């Protein structure tokens, strides 16, 4: 079972969570909150979601996917003087009289799978997440922004095994601090920041996947119109695996650079555009066989706001990331998102993301990984794996008076690949899967 952990991490972890992402513990929108002091508000909430997971172990259709119901009670508390939306602190760019804008929150959840199968019921249960956002001297000539995200996640692996003996439980932490300098009238903005990330798995057999990232962040922005700016960005990341075995399993450290430039601003009253394009580089110097990355990267996002209660968004993107399965992977894809608040306060949202993903630098069977006998599939060649990765998320939430709310959500996750890993112990792992998640949430929040 332990021999398959590298593939389990690749096919489940990369879709389950990523640094600085929304914590995947169920919650509803916050209520009005309790005022504290002159500007701060405290939010509290508890939720009891019940639902169905069509594929607990993210198995291929040929591997007899295991469905199960689940109950996932959660609770959260937060305090702040500005709303945090999609991970961003809604601090206005203009100078204000406040010394600081902030938002801090913590959430915990306990997921229990409902099944007559004791192996399914044994899967890990408890998860917790914390988020902090701080903006000191917002809008001033000098300002400082700090962000912190922490997530302890509990997830089953991608094959049937007792969750007490093998799972994907992990600590995932992201922190960054950035200083901004706005000389003159504020048309020019210069920033310099530091980033730190840590990924550490609880299971000792996954030690080669524990990693630490240190990074440098810079942005130069020139506002040539009241609501339009030209942007130049540079990012540097040093990814260090904490127990690196050079040439074994392809978890080598790397140096990555991103150079981006483009436009960010408001085209019309209800239309905004982010058009950023650049070049990325990644060097795996400890890997004598390579490969390194060098290629075009970018993101184009068009957002339209038909009303104050509606948002439509379309994005095209190409990017690369360090990978736990191989050296790195490249995504080429498209995203679409819609959100609307109805007159009776119901909130509806729908999103879809589809990308072509290619993993580069898979371990060479028998040489770089003695436990793998062969990697097969029409979409795997030259130590690469090609997948079509898709996610659909649809949901509605209805507040009931001031305290209560109910929500209904559906999520589809697809990893479309015919790649299979054949191990020397006779086990074969087919990496593709389809997962449906449907759940109903009843919550009380203030």
C-alpha cells in the first residue's frame, strides 16, 4: 500500500487543496455579525451538512468506485473590520483614517462517512483551517500587507485502505508579507514581499513529499488612467524537499522564476480586465535527467457586473507548478464563474474549470523508482502524463430570517487520463477518476 503513495498524492492532493486556496470545510455565508468597538464585527456559525460522495477513494471506473453518505458538522468564528471575499481583504485603495484593516477567522469540521463498510468508516475525519488578513496604513505612502493561511486536512488516499494506517492527512501553510511604496500622488506603486509555504504529511511513509517554499515577490504598477494600470511582476520560489532523495521518486528541489507584465483595470463602468502574460523558468539542478521548465505563462480574466448583485467572469490561463508526482506540471485551461443574489436574498453561484494538464519528469521505472515496474497509457509517454482535469461547482443558499440559512451544493471532479502505474508487487493503479459530491447544509450564523 505504501508503494503507491506518490501517485495518491498526485491524483488527490493536487485537486483537493493548494496553498492560499479556500479551506474545503463546509460553511455558509456569514450573518450580520455582532459589533465590537467602533468598527469591528464578530461572526459565529455552526453548520450540519449531510451528503453523498460517489467515489470515496477517487478510483478509476475499472476499480469499483466506493460510494458513501457523509455528515460533516462544522463551526467557525471570525472578527474583522473589513470583509474577506475570495481570500482578499476588501480594503479600499484610497487613503483612510484607519491605522489597520483586518480579518481573522478559524473553522473546524468533523466528517464522518456513513457506510456499512468498516474500511470506509475508518477514513480520517477532523480538519481545521485558519486565515488572517492584515493591512497596516492602508492607502498611505508606505503600507504593509500580511496574509496567513493554515489548513490541517484529513483525506483518504486514492485506493481502498484502512484510513488509520494510511491517509493523506497533512499540514498546509502559506504566509506572505509585502511592503508597498507609493511615491508622489500614488500613480506609481512599488512592492516587495516575502513568501513562505510548508507542506508536511502526517504519515511517515510520505516523508519525501514534505516540502518548504521560500519566495520573493515584486510588483511595479503605474496607474496611467484613474482606473487602469500597467503592471510588471517578478516572482522567485525556492522549493526545498525536507528529506530529498536525489534521483529517487523525482522529489528534487527547484528554483522557479516568473516574469509577468500586462494590463489591469476597468474598461467600462461594469467591465474589468486583467491581461497578464509572461515567461516562466524552473530549474531542477539535482535531477541529472531533467526536465526543466521554460515557457509562456499568463492569465486573461474578463469580469462583468450586470448589476450590483451579479458577477460574470471568464478566464484563460497557462501556468506551471512544482509537482509531487514528477518534477512539475503545466496547466492550459479556461474558467467561467457566475454569481447572483436574488431579491429574496437567495445566493446562487455556478463555476466550471477545464484544463489540459501535463506532468513532466515522472520517475523512470526500475531506475529512479525501484517499486514501479511500468507506466502505461496512450496519454503517457516520454515520462509524461497527460490529463484533462475538470471541476464543476453549482450551489444555492437561502437565508432564513437573520440567523438561519440552508444551502444545496453539487460538485463534479474529473481527472481524465488512461495512465496506469504497474508496481513490482503486482498492484496496478489506474489514475483517472470521476467524483460527484452532493450535499445539503443547515446552518445557524450571526
